[in-house]
């Protein structure tokens, strides 16, 4: 939509329901608000999550209109009032009863709405999981509103579960990758050591146990490899025991603030994202923007979309320790020149995956969804 025309007309009201103000979503919503195309209002179900690392997150300043429900009756009433006046409602969360009730009411109002989510079916419950999701998202199944998938992997799954008769958009998560961008001179790649980085929750789903096993095998073969593990989770003690033999080459950093992450990426050579499942995983574009070739799996949305095998990283089979070890071994054997080439390729691969592009794609999806729902 032409910016001049937007200024001259009354802004349409955009209402988004999501779970918590995670740093990444706040950045995107702030970017959308900064464009001033829409009268934007965000509903956060809770101020933070108790799950994994998110409970440590310190969100950036919320530079947009919002309310945090936090199980407060008055807040629910305010949110309902704003939603009723909205031109478009985007639901990014459906697990909480309040969000499902809002979906049902919006659908009954016959006004414009859509759903925006990560790939379904991550628990791999098969037939049982499919019917559970069908029950939870029954209102969406009964409708023909657009679905925004967070990545192509999500879009493909939604199309399988919800049919090809509706409109789909690929709207992944975006964050400001400029703060991860850095230049490394040739001397950096001539180091005697090769440092692998893991950044994320220390939990089974993230595959960090596979990483510990693969690194142990690699460390027995190459005395110059190192591993930095950044994050917290219920596998922390287990990992420390598993890697005790290599304590001089393994560093546990614990949780690090969102603002400090670029410094730790800068000190590494290869990023490992061995998730058994991850709907998107913003750590992938962050690592690539930092010039780190990324080892990711075929059950990680961002890895499937952004990694070109043996060019800017390695795309491996999920839940496969041997595949992870082989990728790490290939990364270890890269010459300094080869590593530099892959580092440059990594940065170039996310050149178009900027926060600005994310805001533009989001705005385009809004315009198209409003047009479809008219």
C-alpha cells in the first residue's frame, strides 16, 4: 500500500493475540508500529513463561500499544473491547482458553481474522495428535480464513491439515540481525583451535544430549576442538558429567542476556543447532548473520529455509548422533580459507532476512488478508 495514501486515510485497526512478549516478537511488533501504517494493539496472554530459557528473558522496551492479560478479569474486558473494534485480528496462540474463546468470538462476528503459527505436530503423536489439534483449532477448521505459517515447513504442514482451498502466507520470525553482523579478518580464521557453539535450552527437544555425545567422539580424535554451551535447562548436570573428561575444552556459560549474545557468537567458529524439533529457531539466522556456518536439522524450520548444505552450513537428519558427528568432523577439517568462504556465505545467506524485510512481509500479508476477508 502506498505510504502517502496511508497517511491521508484513517488507519485500520490491527489486533494481535500472542503468548508472551519475547524479545524477538517485541522487535517485530515495534518495527511494525514504527512504520505507523496501522493502529496496532497487541494482547500478550502472560508477561513471561515458566518454560526453559524464556523465564530469563528481558524483553526490550515495548514501543507499541499492548495489554498483558495475566488472568486479570478487567484486562480481559479491555482486550475484548479493543478486539471488537479491530479491522483485522491475528491469532498467534491457541493453547490458552482465553485465546480459543477470542478465536470463537471473532469467527462468529464475521469480521476479518487469521491464524499465524509455527508448524503443528511437533510432538509426533500421529493420529492422536492430529485429532487433538483438530479439537483445539476446531474454529479454524470450520473457517476459510488465511493461515500464516512461520516458515515454509509450517505452511506445508498447515496445507496438509487444513486443505488447499484457503490462502497461505509464509511469515517467519524476524529480528534485528544487524547487531550480529561483524567482520572477521583473515587472521581470525588462522586460529589453531576450532570452537563449536551451542545456544539454547538444555533440554531433550533441542538435541543437546546428541551434541555432547558427538563432541566427545570428535574431541577424542581432534585435541584442538572446543565447545561452548550457552543456556540453562534440566540437562545441565547430565551434560557436565558427560563432558567432564573434556572440561578444559568445554565451557558452560549458563544463561546470557539477549543483548550480550552477539559477543558469544563472535568468539565461535561453528554454530550447532541439533534440535529434534524446532518450529523456526531464530538462533539459525542469528548464527548465519554472525558469519557462523550452521549445523542444523531437517526438523528445524529456519534450517530448512536458510541452510544450503556444504555452502553456509550442514543440514542433517534430526535425532541422528552419527550425522551430527560427521558434520562436526567436516567442519573441523575445513582449512582456514574454506572456513572463511563458508563464513562469508553464511552472512550473505541472511542478507535479505532483515527486520525491515520482515516488517514489509508482515504488512503485505495484512493487506492481502484484509482483501481476502472483505
